[in-house]
């Protein structure tokens, strides 16, 4: 199954993607996580991406598209993939369409997680992430059992440097300007599954499972 998780920053894409993986046995491809790994490794890509990420700007399309196109050729994508945080612009969506057509593939569903901006600010300012495995936590809504330690892998749970109010505000503006038009784009293609992203983690998960059936 070939899936896209679409939604504003903080909608729960990463959280829900990780829950769905066990079910579908396809890899989660998170462009944000790929960039954070490159920043940590100090690669050229990381250095380039960091300047955009810290401000809350989008990394240029040609950089992102190349990375995803390459990632999709890896053997684990043979039976499908879950794209989390890509595409984020119309040119990215067009480029993805071309890559898939070339492979004789098509998208099955675009899961659109809907959450109002006020709630997103609360989710993002309180977000914490495991440095090792990427599991998402929240200081109020999903605190790790032991403060600062990942329940899953024991890794260090930290706050992303771009999860500050200024960068979050900018990311929300960019979402409305550049990414939200993708809902109409995929809507025209009959692929959009709109999911109410408010409520308990498992409630949202059940809605997604129902939409995939
Ligand atoms: P969030 O969880 O807030 O939605 P991500 O972890 O998906 O954020 O992305 C972090 C940052 O990485 C973004 O603010 C942006 O700078 C960059 N990024 C990730 N995916 C893309 C993309 N598809 N296009 C452009 N920039 C991206
Ligand atoms: P995204 O990948 O869309 O940017 P995340 O999955 O990282 O979003 O979630 C953002 C923050 O909101 C995290 O701290 C996460 O624990 C929290 N969160 C996710 N889903 C819910 C929910 N249904 N209710 C409350 N908080 C949530
Ligand atoms: Zn972990």
C-alpha cells in the first residue's frame, strides 16, 4: 500500500505513522527525520537543510525531491511506503507523481489529519522526541514513564530546536500557504481521506484504520 500522511506540523503524522507501521509492514519515510539525521551526521545535506529548518522555512523542492526519489528505490519500498511530511508543495507532489508513474505505481490513500491551529501550538511547544528512535512524546499528553528517557528504546528524549514559538508560527503560515493546497490537489484525484485529528491517540488511530479499510 502506498500512503501519504498529510497535515499541519503537530497534527500527529509521526505519532500515527509509527502506530500504523506494525499493521502495514511498509517503511515510514519522514523527510523531517531524514534531515535531522543529516544535521546530526554533519553532512553537506545537513548543513544546507539546517538553515531552513531552524527558521521554520521549507527546504527547497529540488533538494527534497531528490532525496525521496532515491529513498523510494530502496528494496524495503517494494511493497509500499508511508510518506510522512512529503509532499509539502505542489511541485513536490507533481515530482512524486512522475516518479511513481515511472515505476508503474500509484498512490492508494492520502490521509489528511485535521487539527486547528490553536491546538497545534499546544502540541508543538510541548513536543519531545527520542533522539535515538524518533518516538514522539508530549510533556502533558504523552510523557515518558521516566522523565527524559524513551519508553521504547531508552534513548534520550529532547526538545527539537525548531519547536519554539517563532519557528512554529512560521511553519504554520507556510503550511497554510504551500501545503494545504495539496488537499484540493489530491481531492481532485479522489485520494483524500479526511481524518479528525482531535481526541485520544487511539481514537485517531481507529479513524485512520477505518479509512484504510
Ligand atoms: P513537523 O513535525 O513540524 O511537521 P518535520 O519533522 O516533518 O516537521 O519537518 C521538519 C522541517 O524539515 C520542516 O520545518 C522543513 O524545514 C523540513 N522539511 C521536512 N519535510 C519537508 C518537505 N517535504 N519539504 C520541505 N521541507 C521539509
Ligand atoms: P507531526 O508529525 O504531524 O508534526 P507529531 O506526531 O510529532 O506531529 O505530534 C506532535 C505532538 O502532539 C507530539 O508531542 C505528540 O505527542 C502530540 N500528539 C499527537 N497526537 C496527539 C493527540 N491525539 N492528542 C494530544 N497530543 C497529541
Ligand atoms: Zn526511543
